[in-house]
C-alpha cells in the first residue's frame, strides 16, 4: 500500500462491492484512488471553496473578502457570482456539445452520408417534429429527419429571437422567462455571452450575473440537453422498461469484460451490436473466453442500460474500482467524468484504456480513430483488442465481488404515458389523480453525481430516496444517482415496493411502476422537465411548473454540469436541494439571492442542506406547502368510482 488512508474503505464508500475493491486496491499496491487522493488533499482552500478567489485577469489572482476588493476593484459579490456563472457555462457547454454531436449524426443519416446508423424510432421523430413546430410531419422519414436536424442546428446558432425549444415548456413559464428577459436566443450564444459577461471589466451586478446564469441554464435544459435526449431516442430508440443488474458483480470471470465509460452513446451503441456478432463471439471463444461481457460506468452506462439492458458496473466513483477487479480487458472512454487516473490504475493490471473522442484524450492511453462513418469496424476493432488482451489476464489478481442487484430501468415519458393510460388512451391522468388524492404526496427528482469529498459515497443519495418513498413521494432518478439507487436495490420493483409507504405502494402496484423510476443519463434530466410539463398539461395541479408538488435534489453533486442542471430546474420553477453549497458561501448577498430572493423572479429557489434527515423534512414540507396552495390537501371522503364517474373524469 503506497499511502495511509485517512478514511477506512467503509467510511469512504457505502456499498460493499466498492469497500471490497478499495481493500483489494491497497493489497495490490494501486498507487492511489479517488478516495485516498481526496483525503490527501486535506481541507480545501477557503478562498477557492467559497468562490472568493478570482483568476480572471493577470493582475490577479486576487483573494477577495468583505474588506478587500480585487486589484480591479471587483467586490466579493461580483467575484462569487462571476465564478459561479463560469462553472455553469462550462457545464452547459458539455451537455450541449454532446447534443450537437448527435444532431450532426442525425443530419448525416438523413442526408444519406451515414449508413451505419438509422432512424430507429420514426414515431419519436414525428412527435419531435410536431413538438418543435415543423408544419408537415407526414413527409418522408429521411426528409423529416433532415428538416428537424436543420432546425436543431439552428438552435445552437440562433443570434436573434429566442430558442424554439422553449415552446415545449408550459406557456406561463415561457411568460416568466420573457418578462424577466432571461429567454436564451441560442445555445452557443448563451455560452459565449456567459463567458463574455464574466470577463474582466464587464458585468459587475451580481443579480444581473446570476440572471445571466439562468439564461444559460435554460439553454442547457430546454435546449442542448433536450435535443440530446430527443435525437438519442430518434437514432437509438425510445427507452422502455428493461431488466438488468448493477454493481461491480456484473463483471464476469469467464468472459472478456469490456467497460464503456463516459456519456455519448454513438460508439457504445455499435459496441453493443458488435459484441453480439457471431464472428466476434467465435474469436472470443478461440482465446478461451465464454463470450464478451459489455458493462458500463457513468452515463454511457445509463444510455445502453435503458436501451439494451447492458449491465451497469458502477457509477462515477467506481470507475477505478472496476479496474481493481483485475477482470477488465479493456475500458473505452468517451467524454466527461472519465478520471485522468485510469491509465495509472490500469498499470497494476492487464487492462487497456482506450479513448474514442478527439477532444478527450489521456496522455497514457491509446486513442482509437472513431468516426461515425466507420462505427461498426471501429467497434469490432476495439473488441478485438479486448480479445487479444484476455490471455494477459492474471488469475491471481482477479477478484470480482459477488455483489450486484437486479434493476428495472428505461422509464422514458413515452413509457410512462403508455403504462399509465395504455397505448389507446395515453395519459398522465392516473398519476395526476394519485397526486391530487394524496396517495402520492409529490414527486422528487434525485439526480447528479457522487462525490469523494462529501462523506460516504452514495449514502445521502440512497438514504434520501428510501426515506422519500417511505413517505409516499414518487422518486425520479437519472445519472449516477440512478445507478446508486440500482446498487441499493431501489430499482427492483418488488424490493422498492416493500419499502414504499402504503399509499404510494398501492398506486405503483395498480399502475405497474416501481416507486423509484430510472429515467436515464444526465442529459435526460430533460425527461424530468417534460414529465413535470405533462403533469401540468394533464390538469388539476396548477398552471405552471412552480405550482406542482415537485422538487429536485442533487445530494452528492460534483460536476459543473450539475450546476447547470440545478439552475435550469430552478429557472423552470422547481426548487432544488443541494447536499453541499455552490461556491457562493463567500458572499452573503449571492447566497441569499439564490436561496431566497430568486423565488420572486422564477418561483423557486435553492436549499443548501448537508444533513440528509433535514433534507427529507424540507422536501416533504415543500411538497405539502405546494399541495396546500393547490387546495388538494383538503380532506375528501374516499369514494368508489362507478363507470359513470370514470367517464366524467376522463372526458
Ligand atoms: Fe483580480 Fe479583478 Fe483581475 Fe479578478 S478581474 S483577478 S479581481 S484584478
Ligand atoms: S456521469 S456528471 S458523475 S451524474 Fe453523467 Fe455521473 Fe455526475 Fe458524471
């Protein structure tokens, strides 16, 4: 062991598989892991963690306090707000660039330049074209795809007017954005403008800077992320419920293990197909393996879990630990959340680390030349590298924890509509009714990352979800939060229903859904925005998203992308609980705007709550307040509906 751990493994990670692999990492002499490095960092710099350090120009860096301004004269409030905006802009850029790559692929497919991918879901294509206002959605599929791709490309570059995607939001919400002047013009201009206004000597009014942050975040949630989800569904299929397993125990001793990691689904989709190719399987058997086992980490995992039932090896903080099993022949990374330490950990084993995206390389990893035009050849070449590497596996170093949980994932809104109303009468009505009658107290979207510097990884995420379903709150999940729920058995309908409160359980059993719904990857938080929109449109729960008994939570967030997500929830009128604050604690004014006054603008605010018990109380109290305001907390006699009542209800 190369270092002394400050926290023992069970203080670092909540799940037993991770704990076992941390112990093995020590025994194997792995130089460091994310938890040991977090401990090694010690207490963070107060100026950095409170947002009080400014490095924006080269008269700095400046350490700002109430008494001390920056060299240029910038105040604490300006610097704190500006730093937050810059982080949010980077997060928006990441989600939106992912969306852009998919749109360009859609255009290539539509114009016949790419024959490797197809329009897998013409129904989604037509629905999306209608939603974005393309007048004739009955035209030929490829022509419609071309028109939609052109429209989406324009969403990135619009310089005037406002984003067409905003029309997906409820009308009153659009009105709020218009009256505040925070409706984004285009996705790219909102990123550029965020960088511009946070430049030295530009925007110095913290409120104005924070409203600029809301603009950019709306461009992410309703723009870049919404487009990424939509095009992903068109090209790869709308997810529907699928069974799989989650946690490191999904790796297989007798098979060649290939781990996909990152966020973009284009190559991974091909790897799924290639891993089932008879020729490739024969090559795998020829080196003594029983086959190829594809497994995922982070959001690439969520994408192929939802569409193909590919098992999930783990979430963000388990990426190194997957290698520590000694059983991974190859890990292929694309973009976002892939730790630079992976090649270093891989050196202790036989694992090859490959990168597939020209903007996301590791100095010590091999880059593969992936382009969507040679996708299948590239996928096969990658699998062949894994096959070649299988004989190098050292059996003495292999220890796969026998720990994994069954999961059901893939709850797209289309699926929820079908489950609730059947394909004949697709409807959110039963869900609205369950909320109105109080059998479901409200909805909480628990999203985001896990964080090595914030207590025991996954603990807050899992405890919060458990306690909320116990209190009859329906939980929606995405990203690494969803994987944490899977590892804890909360995505197993049967197990979760045992924990759920009696009235939530009754509803879930009646309509056939688990109380914790896996809705996808990080960009799929756009699905949560749309689920909330459908609740409003269905009627009986107010006129705007801010009226809903709904709330978001990012208990263990770490990424700049999570800052963008949290802001677009709030900009949409949905409060957000954060397990640790943004770097705003240096400025009382910025913090009190975000956690208070902002509600006067957009009807929602942030709550900084490090303690999970208090988060549960706050969330439940918030949902009850919304219910009171809607007038649905009045006691009503329970009534058995006859056919006449039902007909009246559904007209
Ligand atoms: Fe210092 Fe102002 Fe430059 Fe920031 S912009 S580094 S506060 S001088
Ligand atoms: S992967 S952004 S650690 S959720 Fe989407 Fe997980 Fe957070 Fe990355």
